[in-house]
């Protein structure tokens, strides 16, 4: 099957904008429970990775702003300097920031707690991969 990805992307962008605006994604999880799943995803990381985390904060927000999302449905976002690119001048800098977006994860999971938990785990691991210098293209290769 051949799809026109641009028109599909534009349509989804409009639908997500409407959902975000009306906040009609169905049942939503309490923020405390959602954040507990994010913490569990971090606790369940292999020790090797937990020991290597350096100068990174993880936060939860409802939705990405429109200037950041630019029509995409973002589940998470890494902002910072990946560890392999940090040089000797990397001192006295604010922590890298990983943002996990609650609204899109709930939307894609249809409010199902187990699905939300799994998507949070995948998203946290994906964004932490960026902290370690792994690109989206490389992550796609690794998933094949």
C-alpha cells in the first residue's frame, strides 16, 4: 500500500490539535500515578545505564507546545548535550532535560494503565538513548 504521508501527517496533526484543545482523550490517569510509572521506568533500567546517567533531569508535562511539536505527536523530548559530545569545557551547565508528555501517551494508550506503563518505559528508554548520544536513525536500525 502506498500512502501519501504528508496528507496523513497533516490530518493527524489537525486531529491531535483538536484533541489537545478539547482535552477529550477519554479517561486520564492521575498525574501522581503517571509520574510513578516514569520513576519505575528509571528504577528498572539496568544498573550499567543508571550509573552512567549524568546531569539529566526528567520531567512530565501534559503536551508539547506547538512550537516544539510542529505538528508532530511527541511522546518525549531530549534537550541537552549528549554525553559523547561533552568536552573538557562542559562545566557549570544546567542539566539536560528529558520531558515525557502525558497527554499523547494517554491518547495512544487509550487510557489503559498497562499500555500507558509500557509506552512510558519505551519513551524513557528512547530519550535516555539520546542522552547517551544515540540518534533516532540509529535507534530505528537497532529495532529492526
